[in-house]
C-alpha cells in the first residue's frame, strides 16, 4: 500500500499544481508521450532478452504483493512448526501443516523435502540454490527499472532537441513555433516524471523487497534443515537470531 499510495499522492500533487492556475490539457502532448514512453521501453528492451522482459511485470507484482514479509513473524512461524515436529517426534505432522503454507511456497517446498526424508545437508544446499535463483530473477527486474529510470530523462532530452529543431526550422511560421516549443518542454517534463515518480522509486522498492525476501528464505532454509536434523527448537531460535537484524530478533522461548 505504501508503494501505491505514495505514487498516487505524487501524481496528485503534480496534477494539483497544474490545474490551480492552468489547464491539464495544456500538459498533454501525444508526440511527446510517444517519444518518451515508447522510446524508453524500446531503448530499455535493447539491454534485456525478450523472455526476461515478459517475466519482469509478474516478478515485480509478486514482490510488491507477497515479498514484504516481517522476518520476525516468519521466524516465529518456523519455530512453531519446529516445536510441533519435535513434540510429535514425527515428520508426518508436517503434512498436515502444508495446506496452510500456500502463501509461502518456498517454506512448503523445504518442508516437503523433510517429509520425503531428504538428508539435512541436501535440503540446505537445494534451498540455498533455489533462494539464489529467486533473488537473481528478481534482481533482473531491479536492473530493468533502473535502466528505464536512466533512459526516460534521456528520451525527454531527445524530444526536447527534436522540438527545438522544429521550432528553429519554422521561425518564419509563428503558428508552428508553439507546438514545437510544447514538444521541447513537455518531453523533458514527461521524462523526469516517468523516471523519478515511477521507475526509480519502483526499483528501490523492488530491491528492498528482494533483500527482505532473501532473508526470509534464508530463515526458511535454516528452519527446514534444523527440523530435518531433529534439533532442539531453542537452538534453532539462536541460529535464526544470528541472521536477523537486532531490532527483528525473536524471544520465542523466553
């Protein structure tokens, strides 16, 4: 919600500043939009494969919607599962918990390996590789957004140059000077808005969510490995707290 509300608030502030003493239609220029919006997408696409670009919207949506998990709450969730498994001394109890973990497929996959009897070392290696692959996939989305944030102002500058050239080429025709000047100024405006209100903030938020998701997945991997080894949940709590930030550390058994 912070992503959506912040972006909406920023656009509303700009719109309010425009309409207080002017018309919103005066800031609409189809040529400028075509140059900046489609030009930014086209130039950014040069740096990425087509299949990577198709995955990026879904990756960003998944991260922003599901990636923001509280590490402390997830650590407590893992500890509760570890306590249940140790209390019943049977991994089959984990099968009853799997339907409740549909929102955390990474944890469900790790616990499924425990249920299947995979060695703890193998579980840890597999889940570390899976976590690394997921983070790399999400970082491609961050790279795309950053690249688009760099390209948008440049496309705005290109549009400005096009407008200035058209204006200078029609100095003997006053009716053409206004539209050319509009292209020159509005493309710079569109480029700045697109970069600093959309792409760069989304890149920063996506990068933050990626780092947080990597931490949570690391907690899941450690928890599943500890459960697979039938370790005392108190020891697991100590292990989880070693990778949690000081403000996020848990005191489940105190």
